[in-house]
C-alpha cells in the first residue's frame, strides 16, 4: 500500500515560484513537490519564507494587496494562479489552520458548519438532522466530540486554546479538502495541547495532504514524513524527515538542525 | 522587607526639579480630569434648580405630557402641553434615522471592509469633514435648498416640514454614526476575516456572516448615538422643520422640536416666570433622554467585552 502512494502524483507542485511583498522579494525560484497524503514539515529560521510559501498555496497572501507572484502552484494538477481560477474553489480544496486558534465568534456548531454552508450550492436545503451528522462526524474526527457534545450552541471562543485549535481543524473537514495547510498550529498551545494536536495531525495523514510550518525542530522530526528546509527565501533541502535529521545533504541544513543559528 | 530606617529612606527620596515637575504635572492633569465632572454636575444643578421647584409646585404633569397645546404666552390661560413638541422631535429624529442608518452603515461597511489604500483614506477624511459642518449651515441648506426642492417635487405649499428636517438631520447624524460604526467594524479581529476567507467565503459573506454579527453591539451603539444626536440637535431642526406646533400626520406637516422651542423662546421670557421655568423643565427632560440614550449606548458597547 505504501508503494502505491509513492507512485501517486504529488498533491502540490510549485514551479519557479517567486514572490514579492512590494519591492521586497520573499521567495526565490521555489520548486517544490509535496507528496500526497503525507505530512510535510517546513522548517527554517524566522523570515526564511516558509509561512509565505504556505500562504501562497491557498492565495490567502493576496489579502495584503501588495503581493506579486510569478511562477506557478499546482494543486492536484490545477494551476491555482491561472486567471480564470475561482478562489472559492481553491479554498474549498485547500484548508488552512492558523498560528493562533481563530474560531469565528459563533457557536461551536456554526463554526463547524461555516465552510459547509459557504460552499453549499444555492437553493440546496440541508436538514437540521444532516447538519447534526456533519457536525458530529467532523468533531469526532478531531477527537473533540465527547468534550463539546453538550454545548454545541455555546460560544466557540470560550473553549480552551487546544480545543479551539482542534475546532479550527474540524471546521475544515466537512467540505472535504484535499490539502490542509498549517501555520505553526501548536505554537500558541501548552505542551499537553501540542501533544494532542500533533497526534491529531498524525491521525489525519493518509486522508489529507498536510503541509505544516513549524519552528519546533523536535516537532518536525517526530510529526512529519518529509521535511523542507528553507533559508532566506530559498528552498535548500527537501528529503524524508528521518534522512534530514540524520544525514542532511547541505551544510546550512546541518547547521540549522544542530542549532548553530535560527 | 528592607530594614532601612526612615531617615535613610528620606535621604534617598531626592526632591529635585524632576520631582516637583512630576508633582505639578500630576496636579494639573487631575484638575483637568475632574473639571469635566464638576462642570456636568454644575450644569445639572443649575438646570435642576431652575426647573425643579416649578415641576414640584405648579406643573400639571398629566397635562404636560398629554396635551398638544403649547401656549406659554397666553395671558388668560397659559397651557404647557409638550405632546406636539415631543411628536415633532420624535418624527424628525425617526425620519433622520431612516435616512442615516442605511447611509452610515453602508458607508462604514464600505470604508472598513471594501475600500483599499487611498480611496479609504480620502473617504475617511471626507466623512470627518462632513461631521465638522456647523449645524447652522445644515439648517441653511434645509431652508434655502431643500425647501424649494420639496415644494416643487411634491407640489406642497410649504417645504419646511418633517421631511426636510428629518432629511437634513439624517445627513448631519450620518458622518458621526459612520465614524463610530467604522470603529466598531475595525475592532473585529483580523483573524476572523482571515479565517472565514481561508474557508472560501467571499468578502460579502465574510461581512454578513462574521463581521456584522461580531460588531453588532458597536453598530447598535452607533445608531443610538445618532438618535441622541438627533434628539439634541437644535439649530438645523429649528430652521428646517417650519417651527409650528403640530401633531404631524404626514411628512409634509411642519412641526416644532423640543430643543428648538427652548432656543427660540428662552431669550424672550422674563427670568423666573413660569414660562422661563417650564423651558428649563424641557431642558431637564432632554437632558434625561439624551443621558439615557448615551448610557444605553455605552452599556451596549461594554457588552462586547462580556461575550
């Protein structure tokens, strides 16, 4: 079964991706292939462009308004920077989890259903029962159901941070995304929360292609299949995680992993 | 704890220039801060002392609130009924809100959520400039521009009426409401918008499903402050409403507002007369109403923190 997956086409392919914030170039000729249904971690010192790269994959970067991109990013074989691309569809396929848990100021239930309601076709009625099922399924998948089943109508912002972050993952699932982008999803959590969310991410792999940015080397090492090392806007090394941490090919990677800078 | 004796501590407490400057600044700031409270209390005491004795001893409260007859200058039988004045104020303020709420909320949503870069900056400055137009200028516009327009457009004999005053007042209240509503929208954390957009919501879906509900209390406060503004506005209403005592039955009726009554009549009354005192009673009423509106707005805004 493992062999079969390796043969599948990569989920995300970037080709000579350059990105500027105004006149500042943040990414230089990034060529990256992210394997399908695996966890790929991006590591590198602050300002190396890993978050920028992550935020290019669902084009959320463009909210800033002064971002310019050249090159291409293909998600499941479709170039998302083509002019006729519908951003709504891109973001349906590519879900994102942010650094700080950011549940919407709605009830837990409405948070889980938000994406689903957004992408539901016009005029299609979904019964309350169906919605209940969607909510339960998503919350079970992130191991949150038993904690919140009795207070689905309660405010999502009152959950513990760790639970909020799980909810932020749960609300992506009902629209069945192929890719999950995670921007340091555990950095606002305490060690227990980090462990719980990491386990969850590990459980989700296989069903989703997960691209995760992390500052935490140990996290990258224990919770990813492949690892990408970036430095100053360039992609330095991309190999299997176990290889990178044992025998990095580049001197910069070795220095970073050993904590000589960053 | 340290075991220094007091003498040593005093020696460390050096009274140099910086110490005195600091003390002086503290006192000045304290006086500045407390003067606002003292002034408000002073105004309250003044209005109260001029109006209260009359309310207690002479005023027929039932007639005051239910009679539409405002005849303070009648020699034989003066009546002090403010029903028509209240109806005037309420109808003008009500119409003003009908005009101002959609304008100001629309402008606030556009400026806060859709406009970018220079457009937004220019709009914000323009809205603030609109808020700075003196009310007498608005009244002038009502008198000299709106009046003939209304006469021509609707074929009515008089253009100074509820419609005119309400429209003018609405335009007056809109800028300040826009500014407050925009602040409320800006206070919605950016993370909410980003989260919703990342889930594929369009800008409008983000605004409707996330930002507006989150900013609800701030928006309600903006509307309430607009109502308070309309209630208290005097000059523009005086000039544009026709200033004739009427229980309005259509927007084309001339009316008179509480505030305008005080402004127009206080200068012509004998100090200490019943007429003089009843105008102060109107003042107390206005004071209470605007106080309650502003307090409600304030409480509603604070409600944000509780959620």
